[in-house]
C-alpha cells in the first residue's frame, strides 16, 4: 500500500511540473497542401510562378525605381514604385502612372528631360515637374527620337526620312524634313527599235525636243531648293537615320536583303475570320542573312559616301614580350613591320633543293578550336 501511494504521488508531481511546459509549446504547423498534378495546374505557367518585372527605370533624382509588374491571377500589368533602399512596392493609379518617366528613353546632358517614343509619338518628359508633353501627335509612326544641336532640337524618323523640330514650344522654327529617301525609279527597258523610234521622233518633231529641254531646265532649277535625296536600290530599306553632331551630315543605316532569301511562313489557325492566315517569320538559320550598310549623306551638297573598312585596317599581330628597337638610338623611330598576310610589291622566288635545304627538326603542334600552336621542345640535346 505504501509503494502504490508513493508511485501515485510521483506521477502527480511530474504532471504538475510538465503541465506548464507543455502548455507553452506552440501547436504543430499544418502540413503544406500538395499541388495537384492535373493538366490545369501544370499548364498555368506564369499564373503559378508569377511574372517578372519589366520596363525598369529610375526617377530623375535616382531615389525611386519604377517598373511594370503583373501578379499571378491578374490579366493586365500595372505600374509599381519602390524606394532605392527597398521595401514593399506600391501600385500606382492610372493618373500617377501617366506621369512616370517613360521606359527606354534618352536623358539630356543635364539629366532634366527625358526623350522617348510611345505609341508611335515622340514624348518629352520633364523631370523636375514630373509632367509629359507630346512633341508629335500624328497618325504616323515616329521612332528613333534623339537630341540634337546641344539638346535644343529633337530628331526623329518617320516614313523612312529624318525630321527635326525645336524643343521649345511656340518657337518660330517648325518641323523640318532633312532627307528625301525613296526607292530608285526603274527606267523602262526599251528595245533597240523602240529607242530608234523615240530618237527619230525628237529629231523630226520640234515640240517634243523643246518640251524635253524645258523639263531639264526645270529639274536643274528645282535641284537647288530640293531636299538631299538618297536613292535605295533593289532589296534595300532604311533601318535608321541619325544626324551628325555638327548638323552637316546624316548617317543612313541601310538593310539589304540577300538574293533569293525566303522567310519562314507560320500558319495561324485560330483567327477571327475563321480562316487560316500566314504569319511572316525570319529566314532559316544557316540561310544567307541580310547585311547592314552605312551611308553618309551631306545635307549641303547632297552627295552620298559609303563607309567601308578602309579607315580601320586590321591591326598587326601582337608580339610576345617587349619589342626590341630595330632602328638607331635616340629619337629614331623603329622600322615599321609589314603586316602578315599582305605584302606590297612582288616577292622574289628562290629555289630550294635537297642539297641547300637545312635539316630542321619537326615540332609537334596541337590544334584547338580552329587555330594551331607549337608545343615547345623539352630541354636537352637536339
């Protein structure tokens, strides 16, 4: 009986001591719910993992970061702002988002105004006032907006031509077209008999001859006030235009399609019309790609010069270690070495026979990724 009483007292004593400790223990966390491996769950894509932020840009004072973000489950992305020190991003309203700096713009030298194109129009963003102003408001599509003439003018490209407009509103200057880029007019191909008939008509009928001379005089007169023209050849198009810093030349980037190039056509089966439509694509990998050419157009003379690689010839191969002077001492410059691969003038030919040929020990070579190098000989007797 004594033993039983002692055991009961010990049990109740331990319960009284462990009771508060068990009460302070937090309840076990619920087991995480497993994602059902169904077709709907696997094909959610960004709705499952979220969308990455895009169009990141800083505020004029570099204290805030604006970006576009689309949360999982949302259909349209919104504009958010967060401080440079971090924190929770804040979603902006439509009115606040309209006054944010545009993405992919160009700041002026003072970093007070931002120039960009949105929706086919040129927009000027004023940093101190956080306001926007439309430089152009047209149904056309303007692109490649840049600062010009020490940030006092703006140039942009529309319909394959370069335009310039002053920044200050209400200025006496207006929008000016700088170039006249157009495809070359194809002259009609005449046979020998047709050329003979046309020449005889001009000789016999004086009215036709006078009309042709009057047309030539009119063209020469209009040429003085005409815009600098740039003719595009077949399979050529203008990729970009830029005004030089001195305002005297225009750099024309021309894209030329290769002969016989074919673009991949992708069928689009889901259309509003109910019929299959073609989606034009790019050329296949391995096919001849288009090339880019650079032309310099003089705005005063109207002449065009094509840039090539002659102004930047290939550099001679580097020599390992310090180069020893080949000339005399003092300020005498060293002798200029000819670049390997090209030689000026003719090379003298010398005949080498088995008697005159000196025995040379072949050195092993190794080839790595298309180029070869010699393996040095080990030290020892030859």
